[in-house]
């Protein structure tokens, strides 16, 4: 895939921050913040537990569910202070504390009460786990998995957006050229396959890259506490 820094440099307009939503007296706003966090972080959290704490799949799945339940039920979101750490770092620290508490409480009542609050596709995470670089530090793995997952979510958003705009060909060209794991096709190959001029291939790729960046920034905006944190996280993902 082309370097993310080539995707442009526009930030979305400011919406209500994660911190404001997490502190809101409106339960629906707090739940919306929680949903956005779960979607963005559940895979990095699950893989981090597998990697750092060497938990078995079933135990790691239980701990992942417990962690996100705690975010909603125990006021963890409300205690976040954006002046002390990024939200991503805060989540990882809270996760470590929870796992340590679970280890200390080993032998007591089975955690979670048997009730999962959210349906998570652990099978897909386990398939990805096979390709994980085991030489990373736990912190590096958490960061890298977060980056990968955020891009995966944004690509899914892009495909949905292309269907809405009847631009499925743009998505197909983008995936074939920028997301291929094998030999990248030439612009000529793509033009021939879709029966269009090469200039349209160029335009389709340019549009898809801009749209992917916009959608990625919207994702980031939903899980960051301020414009300052948004910009910092965007630099981590996009290189600027």
C-alpha cells in the first residue's frame, strides 16, 4: 500500500470529544463512546493479553469482555485525564491493572459472570494472531495491532461508502493496487480489466486514498479526547 502520508492533510471538524461523551450524564452518549472504543480497541486488547500475559484463548476472551464491561460499569472512562496520557496509553495501563487484579484473585469466582456484553469475532483475531511478530515488545504489539485494526475499520468504511455512492469500481481498483499482498498490477492492467482509460484508474486511486484518510480521521476523532490528541494519533497512523 502507498505510504499513508500520501493520503492528504485535512482534519475533520471538531465534534464532541470522547472525554465529554464519557463524562456525560446522558447514558446514551456514554454508551456511544463505549461502542466506539470497543470497535477500535478490542482486537489490540485481546492480542495484547495473549502476548504479554500468555493467557489461553478462552481466558483471554473472558478478560477482553471483562475489560470492556469495566469501562462501562466501573467509571474507568470517567477517570481518564487527557492531560496525563493519551487515551490509548490510558487503556493499556488500565488493562494491565485489571489483569494483575485477576491474577491476584485467581481461584475465586469465575470472572464475568458468564454474561458477554458484546459479540466479538475472536476467530478472526486468532487467524491474524498467526502472523504476529513475536519479537515485538508488548507495548509495540499493542500499538501495531491498534494501527492495523484502525486501517482495517477504515477500509471497511471505504467499501461501504463506495457502495453508497455507486463507486464499487473505485474500491476494487484501490484494493487491487494498494492492498494487494502479491505483485501489484499496473495501471494498464487495471484499465484493461475495467474497460476504462488509464486516467480513470489514476483518478479512482486518488479519490479512494483521500476518502480512506477522511474516514480514518473520523474514526480517530470518535476515540480521542481532543484535537491535540487527534493530531498526535493521526501522525502515528499517517506519518504527518
